[in-house]
C-alpha cells in the first residue's frame, strides 16, 4: 500500500483504475482494457519518471580512500566521491569513542577528526547547521546540513550521525565538497514554479502568493487545484561547483493527484532533477468540556458478515460503556483530545474547523464523494455539540452490491460513520507512532507543535470515499506528504469488483484499519527519513516504503489487541480484498519465501509493491528472531507498551523490533536508500539504544534473507542487487553444490537460487560462468531451485549447520522438451521458442484480443529431444507471466495481464513413423487433461505464487512429439473472476465478457521428463 499537494513522497496501496462501459443500459458487455500488471501487485504509474541531478559520479580521492582504510569501517560512496554511509566493519560496534558526551558536540568532533574522509574542512564542519538532535534511547541521531550563502541544498547536503555516550556508531548522508560561491538567481520564484510545471506538461495559470512556511513560500495557482511551494536552494555538481536553484513542490490535487518535487536552475530555468511525489488559519478553541466518544471499527467490519455492527466505543477518559480509553494512550500534556485543534498551528485549513466534528489536533476527516478540487474541505459530519460521534452504520455500499444509487441517496448512508472511523484511526496512528519517535522533533503531523520542535499547521487531511461518484476511482488508497508544515493528505476509496483487474468485495476503505494505517505510515517514513524536506525515492526506497507501511500497520493492530480471532494480523487489506490468506499482496507477511536475491520476481518486474514484499520477509525474520530471544508479552502488557506506558526493554521482541525500525529512520540522512543502507541503520540503532545487545541475532536474521555481510547494491535503483547469506561473525557453513545428471556426470551452465523463484532472481552458486559451486550461508534450512540448459528446473532443500562444510547433491533429469537438448517447436502464437528455453522468465503467448479469437485449443507441438520415442511420466508447466516489453522481438508487446495466464491445459501425444510426421493436430491423441484449477487463483486476482512452475504426473506415454494446448486461462476459467458480482449497471465484472484478457493466453515454460 502515492498522491497530493506539497508531497515529498506519496504512496498508494493500489492503483487499479479502469473505466467501465458508459451508459445506464450498456447492453451487451463490452470488453474493457485488461490489467497490465500495474496497480495492486504491479507497477506505479504516476506521470513523468524521476530523474536525478546531471553528471557522472566522481570516484573518491586517494586521500578519502586512505582515510576510509584507516577508519576500520565499511564505506559506500556518494556521487561526489564522499561517503554516503560509514558503519563499523564486520563485527565492530563503533566508529569512534572518547568523544564529548553531548551528541551534537560528539558528531561535530567526529566529522572534524575525519574531515579527509568526508571531503570537507574542519571549518566547514563548524558551519554545518543543526537540523535536529533527536533522542534514541540514551543516544541520539544528530542531523546536520550544509548551507551556502544561507541556503540549504536542494539535493544532498545532509549528514546524520548516530551517537551514544561519546561514541559514534554510524554516519549517513552525502556532503558535497563545496568550491566557490554560486552566481545569483536571475529567475523569480514564480518563474521556477512555471518551469517545474512546464517540465511535466502542466500550467499553473495566474499565481497568487500566500503565507510561507519557514523558508518555503506558498502560491495558489489559478488553473490547478492545490498549493504550490517553492524555496531558494543550492545544488552542487560532482566537482563541488555550486549553483543557485529553487526547490519546487508543485502539481495538482484531486481524485488522481499528480505532484512533483523538482530542482530548477535559478538562472536558466532548466529542471535539473525531479521526483514524483505521488505514491498516488484560523485557530479555534472551544468545546473543551465533556468526554468525547467515537464509534470505531478497531480492525474492520467482520470479514464474514460486514453488515454486523461490531464497532467499539472509544472515549477520551474512562466512562460507563467505553470499550477503550484513548486518552490514556495519547501523548502527555499539553496535547488535547482528538477533536480539539487549539493552539498556534495556523495552516491553510484552520478556518474549516468546527467544534464537535472531525477536525482536531492531529487529523481532519472530510468527505470526497463528489469533491472537486478543494470543495471537499468543508464537507464534514453534522456537528455533535455533545462530542459523541456515534454515527449510523448500515453497510450500505456492500449491502447494495455497489449500487451507484447509494451514492446519490440524499441521506448519505454511512458517510458520517466512514468519516468518524477514518478520523479515529488517524488519531490512533498518530498516538501509536508518537510513542515510537514520530514526534514534533521528528516532523510529525499536528495542528499545533506546542513549541516542542518542527512546524505545526499540518494535521493529516483524510478524504473519505475519495472520488466515489467517479466509477474509475476504485480499489485504491494513497498518501501525500509535504515538507514539515505543509499538507499531509490521504485519500481513501471505495472498492468494487472490476473485470480483468480486481475482484474484492464492495467495501469502503475507510473501515479497513490496515489500509488506513498503511497510508499513514508513508507519512511517517517520508518525514523521518532524509530530514523534513526530502522524503524517500528510488526503487529500493519506494519498495521499503511500501513494506514499512505494511509492517507498522500490522504491528499496531497486534499491539493494540484488535485483531479478531481467526484473522491473520500479517495480511494487509483482508477486508477490502475479501482475502484473509494474502490480502493485497502476493504473500502474507508471515508466510513469505522471499529474500534479497528476488528483486523483480513478480510478473510486473521490478516494482515497489511486490519488491516491498522482500523487505516484509526480511523484517519479519528479524522480528521473529527478537521474539525468539525476548518473547511476546500478554495482550494487556502489549497494550500498555503501545500506549507508551512501559519501557521497550519490558515489552518483548515485537516492540523491540518496531522501536529499532523507527530509530533507523532517523539514521538515514538521504532518502535515496538501499536495503543495505536500511539494514545498516537498524544495526546502528541497536548499537545506540541497546548497546549492540542484539547484533548477533539481527545479523543472523538479515543473512537468512540474503542481506548478509556481503550483500550489495550499486544504487537505490539497482534491480539486480547481490545477495549474501553469511554473517560477519564467521559462524557460517560452506555448502558445495554437486550438480549432476542421471549418470552422475557434472552439468555445466547450472544455476542455484535460494528460495522459490528463478525469474529475475540472482543465483547464489552454480556451474554457469561467473558462479562458484560453493556458497557460505548462516546456519538454517533453505529452500532452493536449480536450473540448467537442457535439464529444466528442480526444487530441493538443504540444511546448513554451524561452521560445517558439506556437499549437497543436486540430481537433474534431462528435459526432453528443452531446445538446448535438441527439441523443436511449432504452433500458434508468439515467442514459441520461449516455452522450451528452460527459463521461467520468458513466455509463449497467444494474443487474440484484436480479433476476439478464443484461446481454447490454442497451443504448440514439440518434437522431443532424442533419437526415437521416449517414455514420458511427468511434465512441468509454468504459467508465470513476464513484464511487458516494448522491444519484444516476438511481437508480444501488449498488456501482460495476469488474467491471461494459463489455468488449465491439455497434452496430446504423437509418435513419428514413415506415414505419420506429427505435423497436424489431428495426428495427436489426448493423453492428459489437467485439473480445472491446475493453476488455481483466488480473489482479488492471480498472484505470482499461483502461477509458478509445478509438476504433473501423466499416464505413461510413449511419443516422439507432444502437443500442449490451452483449455482455459485465468480470465475464462477462474470461478472467482466469473459472472456479474455487483449491482452496478455501468460496471462489467465478468472477466470472460468484460476483459480483453479473455482472448489472450500465456505460459512461460513446458518441460518433459521420463521419470
């Protein structure tokens, strides 16, 4: 689980948007455009792509390299040839000791002592501006910033130093070796805004200056919804030359916002860098008497009966009939009850506040059903002077089967219940994260910051039922997070089945706490990582952003004790997806086989939602390792921990884990992070908060998921990172893989992968060029896959114990259908050879959508390898799709919809004789028809684990040729995707009649074996 104004980074849980056929009476169903892999389990599509500052990376100087070698540290280098990460090498726990006790003084002292390493002078260290000095247990994260002529850097220029008791344990950031002063700006702020918008083909029209936020200046655009923000900055070329620039956060709000953070040259108007920010004042006192109460679904409506009103009563203070006292969980004085927005926060939206409604200290909730532009800001529930927010709930959207008449009903059923629920959940997230470190000093979201740090005027703006009157805005949720003091805005959407795209329930996302919590966490990470003005970027950063959102949302629900019996707390979106096995992801977090080598494993290729599941698996491994060491307390104790009433040391492994995760955010000074950077930040957090008490446990857990000591990534956009499964403590086993055929002959060209996937995955060992037959791994049991040309794919597992050395035999049988072994292929469709290339990452396709040609019976004939008939007992088939490739030499450049993946198949056999050449389908005799659910997929849509390679035993068959044919694909054969599943006359849900995926079919591999 990206979007809105002033966003530094906005993230979306999904993006499944599809235009239904128009008209109240559509007549015969018209096929809609199919899912292309984008959306819930696929790629982001948020306007123009990101671009970084121009110029090639500069190699570190010999002086810097020498300083790094003397520092006994692992160093990764920035574009300037200065360090971006400095952490202790191997088992080391510190970078320097004996420094001043005060954190800021210790940080500056370390930087001065190591000025040669960081490429700056001691005097320049004195000139660094303190941005924050944020406590982490007994230590702190000290964030310092470079400035030139009083202007901050628009990119880079930050350094975060992790210190505790006069000891430095980590440094991250990217300082620039500044030379000279920049030439003055010749363009105005308005010129910069116009240049940034023109770069993304938008125009603001007339710009009107409004109030500023610190050094940021705000403008209203006549032709765009939303506030535009700009500030003067500097940027540095890799040689240290500094130029004047503007940082612009501009774009448009609405149901589908498009927002960017751009760096504009202040003299030429050239847009030097750009990031997509879509991951999709009046202060009023009053109504202070009484005890506010809210009716809330703490988790969601019941999964098996969403009409049941199981809401709890949440009260600010204890009273009769209260199920939960939320005032006890809130941060201490001077914070106010949730529905009070008193103080000096200011901000654009203060004038909309009404006592007794859903605008308060930390959050604002309003209705976006028919909103356009900023009209939604005033649409709040009816004022409740008694502050009892007990709104009627009828489950109208679900009960009506997504009938659009519900949305035009003047009574607005469930509107206020949704607004109240969203408001309460946002406040719950605020309080939960505050106790973990997302405070005013860490740039959180509050109307008033009570002089405790940061800027106020930025409560979370929650839009319920966003764009609900527009049928194309469904099955989504997003968060936009501006610079500290700027707008933080989230959109919650209605959910509805859609043909060839998504099959959940008719649901209102405002009632799913995991979805709300996911989006709110995007604001947490984008504020805490990289300082108050940067946010997360890049493939690794975006992937971890999605993961952190999943993880924090789930942990909060566990710690607050609201997960219903029988519901997996590690499934994200079970209510809206109608799936409690994996929800909105490929895997439930607690049942994931993924590791760091799997980048790009999903059908959409490298993509932040699916690759975020890798970080989910890594972090769950870490969590469970800490739970194994420290246990998990009772629900009562956990609730006390979540409310900040108990020390983290007394709260078990889960709380210890999430505290380290929040601490790690502050130790990353640059939002362009890799998973290796985040690993190191978490290790540094343990050194600071717990004195390194858990380093051995953490290293082992990271190593089990491929983020061991040797793991690397060349950049945050590296989609082929190097995985390593060993720890720095030397307690690793060495495994040598002996890969041989039936006769014991060694097989050349083999690759061994850890986990379940080979597609777009990095091998750990093998006999192929560039690989070693041996690998070092931390002790444990591992699943693995071996592939080799001519031998197909084989799955196996093995155990690694202690520091042992062992040989693991891998027996591979000859694949008779392999082109590498001599098999040939003819038949229907495109890319025929890719079906027999021993590679699950390529696929054969039959694409008939333009001619509306049925996929039934479409297939290929394969002349098997060998000199004569073979006795066949087993086949292996994969239905895994691959990413769309515009340069596909076979011509399959259309949408690689997961609904076009194979579901059921048939095999026929033929034996060549003098009179039979097996060239005609009629010469083949059916020998095997798979089960109808050979590749079973359930709601909400087919996922990667549904379609990967699996084996099928067939009747003993003697043949020289086999024919492989489609019986059904997922679209026409999947019961979960069939029929009309709602009461919306303008929406087609039946995949077979409503999606072009019905006319396409794809399979990635067909393998044949004698045993």
